[in-house]
C-alpha cells in the first residue's frame, strides 16, 4: 500500500500547493541594521502565519499575518500568506487584494506569483492564472519550479488545452522525475487518449510513499480493466470499496459506470 503522500488536484478546493515558509526563496535586498531587525520581526510573524495556515487554523494565521504587516507594511511575503488564508476562507475580495499587494511590493517573487495563479485558476480565470505561473518560472532562483509547472498543467487541462497541459506536466517531471501530481495527471491524459500502457507506466513511477486516494484507485482500476488484468482490477475495487465507501468513484464502481 502506498502511503503518506496523497495524490490530488493541485487546484482542488483548499489547494494542495503549500504556502511554505513566508520567507522569499531568493536573494534578499540589502538593508540597514534597523530595517533588517524590522524585517526579521515581520518575517517571524509571517512564518508563524504560514504554519497556522498549514494547520488549518485560519483565524490565528490572519492574526499573525496582520501582525507582520503592522510591523513592516512593505513585507511582501506576509501579504501572500494573507492571500492564501483569505482564499481558504473564500473571502475572494481580500484574497485578491492581498496577492496584488504582495506582487506590487515584489513583482519577481515566484511564490506570490504561484499563489495568485492558484487563486485565479480556482476561480475559473485560467488564462490569467497561467500567466502568473509562467511569471513565477521566470525567476532563475525559484527553488520549486516543478510546483508551478504542475499548477499550470492542471489549469490548462481545466480549460481543455490538453497539449499545453501535457507539455507543462512533462516539464515538471524533467525537473523531478517522481513528481506525483504530474505523473498522475499524465496518466489521466494517456487514459483519455486510450493509451492504457502509457497510463500505467506513469503510475508505476509514483514514489512508494504515495497514498492512494479514491481518484487514484479508480484510475488504476480502469486502466487494469482495459488491459485485461482482472486480478488487479478486483484488488483496486476492493481497496476502493473498503477505504472510500462513500466516494463518487465507489458509487460509479457499484453502478458499473466506468467512463
């Protein structure tokens, strides 16, 4: 049984893309000693906000992020955390204002560009969102570019641009050959194309710590059904019914609706 990492859409409600630490991941600007102390204080609050956001404690995340901007109104990463938290709370107006403020302060910040792109794609503004993912990728010091390639791929796939989506996912796995979301979505694309051996080959490359969710099990089951491996199909069906009895995929299995 694969475990720990759950495969899912990066653009699903709530977002799988992490804020990470609030600190920018590229070279900081030079500051005076006094300014550096102010920034360090703001960073401390913003990092706490990011941690509380990851735990789903949004009220405390808002408090800490607002404390950061009170200490230093020009500390861009704090506005990114505010945007992510407001996005989780479905406060779109404040989320968008926060992301835009972060990018006015630091247009090159890859994390703010990626987070704003995520917001736009979740709000069905896919073409706008992809532009921000690509803006994030233009920063040569971006430490997690595969994340934005995957997000751009999901966003493109969402509007039916399969060719662009596949290209973005392939770029993600060139950077990280075991990137789980990219492999999962490439398997989906191959399945839709009817290339079932290729779909299976992508899933076989998933790292061993990946935990199957209902979507992954359902895809694996249908691939094996087309490939004629009834034992594997039955195994995935058993796992689906046992572990996800109320999932839509399980309901489709019980109804015999495989496509």
